[in-house]
C-alpha cells in the first residue's frame, strides 16, 4: 500500500498504519497490507496512476487529490461549505455516495473504500492578518481540492503540494500562505514557525474522507469474506479517526497559542465572498463534467432532504 502521507503524520498517516495493523490482526494474518512511505515505491501524488495500472495493489490517500483526473472525485473527499462528518457518511453509505464513487473510480480500474473521516480543518496559515477580500489578492497559497478554485476566484494563486513539501515552500517564500489540515496535524508540520495568523473555520473542509484505493482487478478477485474484512476494518477506522481527531485539537490549539500564533475567525463578509465564489465554481464544474453533475445532484438532493431532520434534531 503506497501512501500519500508519511506514516508519522498525525491522523493523515497514522490512520493508514492503524488500518494495515488491524487488517492483519482481524484477518488472523491472512491479509498483510504493507504500508509504504511516500516515495518509497511511488511519489506521493502518483499513487492514483500506480493503483490504476496495477503497479501497486493499493494506496492510502484521499479522493480530493485527484481533481485533475475527474473533478467529481473531490466531492467524495471534502465539499466547500459542505456537510459535517455524520451527514457526509449518511450520504456515502445510505444516500448513494459509495455507488457513485464506485462508478467514477471504476472507469480508472480502481475500487475505493471510504476508510477514515476527520473533523473540520483550519482554513489557512498566513504571514499577515487578513481583514478583507482585497488582502487575499495576489497571494501564493498551497490549497487542496475544489477549495483551490474558490481561492483563485478571489485572486489567490494556488498550487497543490504534498504535506512534506509545504514547510520548505513556506519558509523559502515560494508560497505566502498554506492550508493543510487541523491544528494537531498542522502543529506537527511546523507552519507556526513561519506564519503566525491561523484562520477558522475550515469552510473548504468541514469534514474530510480518506480512502483505501485498491486495483479493481485485485479487489474483484477477492472472496466475499475477505472483502467483508476490508469493509469492516475501514468502518472501524472511520470511528477511530473521528474520535481521535476530536480529542486531540484542544491541546494543539493551546500549544500553538503558546508559540505566539494568533487564532482568527473569518469575518462574515469574507465567508460570504468565499461562498459566492464556491457557487460559481459549482456551476463551472457542472458545465464541464457530466460526472460532477451526477454526484453534485445526488449530494445536494440528500442534503436538502436531510435539512428536515437536522433543523429539528440538532441545537443550532
């Protein structure tokens, strides 16, 4: 199993290692999924092609990295202004999400299992305070998935960098700002040493799904019991990841503040501008990609129906 994330990286990498260990334990050693560090056999952002071709049997990643292959894949990873983890999983497992993911990935010879979900992310580290949309214009920023296209509409020049490449780029000034993940993960990567302004909420990733990608021919050749072990351990990994992610953020935030980081919340005007830009991106993606239309309409219909429950059942 090639990985997009280093095994030492909190949640993003460690959940891949937990997955491999539990598959071995639950199967009594009949499934041995070997976690390989990024670059050990495949560069971090080339695992899609490697699994598709059969060069490797499996990979640990998130569908949001594959926007360049098919923009609809990002909708199985993180949706700007999108659902919390519970709603997202409801759509994936009972609203047709997994079936659509099978359809899109199947065209590339890949089977993808939702295998972890993490809590909301932060929305960025900046060297200078951002007080208006104008302050974003001209910035060079590492950004992920469909959120990058939103930032571009507000005048930000974006690029996608793997986790290990971000700090050097920030330190050298190749980029002015970055988003990556949640406080406990960002802390490990040391962004606070260069950029001191940390912004919330993560409008672009209110929850993020991670995946176990398998070469489809390899998957299809497995017996039903073995497939059930993979699916069950992935479900257990989802529970583990959500619980861990929620538990470790407060201490990380306190430590970041102790290191001189100023924690900000976006003002309403900036959030409104981001949301308006997102709706423009949606229309552009719908016009360009029939798969995006199909997945977006499924998710949107589910969310509209879900509102009748969330508005009644949850405190605002």
